C-alpha cells in the first residue's frame, strides 16, 4: 500500500501518459493506492470538468482512505515546528500527508519536491 499525494493524483487524473500518472495507475489497478482526507479535499478543491468529477466520485468509493487520526496530528505538529526550525515554509497539507504516511508506516508516492525535504525530517521525529 502507498499513500498517494495530491501531486501524483493530479497527474493521474489529467495526464495518464506521464510517468507519475503511470505509477498511480499501476497502484490503482493493483489496489495498492491510498489517500488521506486532506488529499481528497485538495482534489475536490481542484477538480475540473464533469469527467474529473465523475472519476473522482467513483474513485472515492474504491481507494482506501488512511485515517488522519490523533497520532498523525501529533506528528504533524512536531513536523511543522521542525520544518520551521530548518527554514522550510511548506504547505500544511504536505506536512499532514507526510505525517500520515510516516505514522501508518506507508511509502509516499508523490511528484512534489517538498516531500524530499519533509520525509527525512518526519522519519527522524
């Protein structure tokens, strides 16, 4: 199971011919793709057109949802502070998504360079 970030979901929904889109498609078809609520909110916020809305609604019933529970929020708070201490100003959604992946022991599928900075910090907490 891999937690897929919004950056990779967007590639999948909009350009299945991209490398990131291909990776997500393999995860979806094998039942290994997952998301968390903050990712789903970001996707609904950016969805364009009837086709994307229909696909996202269908996927919402099929893709496993990983909980953003109290341990995730605790790690996200610590991670936010650590990022700030390191001079990193990052979207809260990326911090929460990273905390969710680390808390639940999942790999994070992404195509957003922010995660290359965040993941090592999260794993050290």
